C-alpha cells in the first residue's frame, strides 16, 4: 500500500473514532484529567493491545510499549510518573508468546539499535533456550528491576508490581505470581 493510501486509511479510522461511543468519556477525561488505575508495560507487537486485552476504557490504563517490554530510564520514568503523580496502584509487566524480540535475543544476531533491546533481553534470560520460559524470565527480570528501583521511593513503594504473559493465539493472560 502506498503512503498516501495508508494515511487516508488512518484518517478514515480516526473519523470513525471521533464519532464513536468514547466521545463522552473523552470529554470527561479531557476536562477532569486522567486517573488510570494500572500501569502496563507491554511489547510494541501489533497483536498486543493492552486496552483490548483487558477490555479497558479510555483513561483506565497507563500503557508503556516498547519492543520486548524492556526497561530503561525512559520507561522507569514513565512508571514513576504514573505511580507517584497519577495514582496508579498496580504495575503489570506483560510479555507475550511468539515475541520477535525474545526470538531475536535467543538467535543472538541482532544489530543496530535493535541490539540494545536484545542485549537487555539476553541479560534477563541467561542460558534459557525455551522461548516461553525466556519470555517469562524477561518479564520477571523487569518486575524485579521495578521493585528494586522503587523500593525506597515513598510514593511508589506501596504499588504492587507483577508479571504476566499474554497468549497471542488464545487471547488469555496468565499471571506469573
Ligand atoms: Zn514482542
């Protein structure tokens, strides 16, 4: 598809969205501010859409998406902001089955900026070679990091941090603890 056809397709989608049932909620949250209850750190994979997976409305989830659901300072800053300033009470690190970033880390031959992601995943999974177990280890690594980084943060220490894996075929979420 050509670029202008893609933009047209996106604009048509936006027009449908503007006219959708979300209009009242859009107005409410725009005028009164957002009060999301949960932070979700998920992969950028187009099959992993937290709002759809959890059937959540506008304003409910504070979503951070990055390939491989890895954590660096920008993501930690986003967690800190949402927990300390927006009042989120739960953080979910959401990995998923058939993740290309985890597969690339297992394959061990990424380059360019992608390597910064696969290096992070490789550090998390160690010697693990099973893709699902590797995905779980990558999630738990991020969970541990968030807990450690904010252990002494007065506004974040009472926030619960948990890990989960989304099955892109079944549509189900399995919590890891
Ligand atoms: Zn992924």
